C-alpha cells in the first residue's frame, strides 16, 4: 500500500527536473499521474517511467499561461482520469536581467507562466475539488520569492505572488477539506540552474549551510509529504527546501 494509493495527480512541467521527480515519487506511492507540459512528446519519457512503476499515466499538452489551453487540458483531464486529487503547479521559467534592462516581454513571460499559470490551473480544478470535498494543491514557489535576488525581479515577483496566492486559496478552500501549500526550493540541480558557471556555483555554495545543491528528489519528497495523509492538518504553509539558505 502506497501513501497515495489510487489517487490521481496532475503535475505541470512534468517532462524534466523537479516536475518529473514529483511525478515519479507520486507514482512510487501508488498515484496515477497526468503529466502536463507544453507538448505531449516532452513528457513521454516521464509517462513511460510512471507506467513502469505500475501506475496509469497520461500526457497532456498545455501552455499553463494560456487560458484556452488550460481550459482544454482541464476538460480532457476531467474526462480521463475523470478525477483529480492532487494538483502540483510546477511549470516555471526564468528570464533574468537587471531591472534597468528588464524588457516587458521578459516580465510578462515569467509572470504569465509562473503566476498566472498557477492561478489558471488551480481555478480549472477548484470546482472538482469543492464537489469531492477534498484536494491537495502544491505550488512550487522559490526561496527567491522570499528573499529576492538581484537580476531576478520578475521571477521573485512571480514566486512571491505564488506564495500570496497559495495562502489566499488555502483560506478560501479550507472549510471543504482542501489544502494548499507552497514549496520554496533553494538551488536544485536541474536545467534551470545548469547554466551556472563555476564562479557563480562557488559563491552560491557559500550561502548554503548544507554546502551542496539540492536534487529534484529533495523537492519531490516534500511534495509527497504535502500530498499525503500525513499532511492532512497542514495548509497555507511555505516549506523551504534549500539546504538551510533561508532560516
Ligand atoms: P526545468 O528543468 O526548466 O523544468 C521546467 C518545466 O516546466 C519543463 O518541463 C518545461 O517544459 C515546463 N514548462 C515551461 N513553461 C511551461 C508552460 N508554459 N506550460 C507548461 N509547462 C511549461 O525547471 P525546474 O528547475 O525543474 O523548475 C521547476 C519549478 O521549480 C519551477 O517553477 C521553478 O521556478 C521552481 N524552482 C526551481 C529551482 C531550481 O533551483 N531548479 C529553485 C526554486 C524553484 P519544457 O521542457 O518544454 O521547457
């Protein structure tokens, strides 16, 4: 018996990195997983890996920043698997630059995917959560949304927004047994941090008490906890998974 036996989870940005690790962690605990990404073929490898764990998996294409695309994906998901118990809003991007040089396009792209995408996806499944009087919403924020970062004002604003959104949704939906929590990862080894040079990496390590970057599985373990029966009484929280960067 897994902790998530026969539950259906939706994970956005499931093709790689943290989203992929969450999909696999959930499948390992008995959940069926809808893997959402910009194109269905981007998540095929994750879908195959979920199926290898003996669970059902679906590849669903959606741009989380686009209302029509999210509506179509939600309609498809509510037909098959027909039920959603857990929603993980993980899809996210960076378009870094100092404020003085931050283009409107880079601002809009980051806010669109990271924050509006979280709103659109959550809204799309809220009616179903309310009807079944249960649901777990896990939003992937960032420590940057807590402490800010020079060169990432758009990203920091989007992730601070995700935290405020999560707390508001937690308050709105709590009376129906639905929880909403956020995870604030620090620096996790994925494509997003892969571009860091040696110097930046060394400077970064100085800020991390545990003295190493995190792995996608470190975030997945906390997402699994928040989706599991053990977190029944936890809502509106932000859990940092950051090697002690923010404390
Ligand atoms: P990643 O490896 O770049 O993966 C991001 C995933 O999101 C990719 O599968 C990407 O698809 C997908 N995606 C991007 N735009 C999308 C859209 N419009 N609609 C649907 N899916 C979309 O990044 P990651 O490091 O795993 O990041 C996952 C989440 O963790 C993000 O929200 C990120 O902000 C957050 N986070 C990461 C770190 C870190 O250190 N890595 C730290 C704090 C927070 P494509 O493959 O098609 O681009």
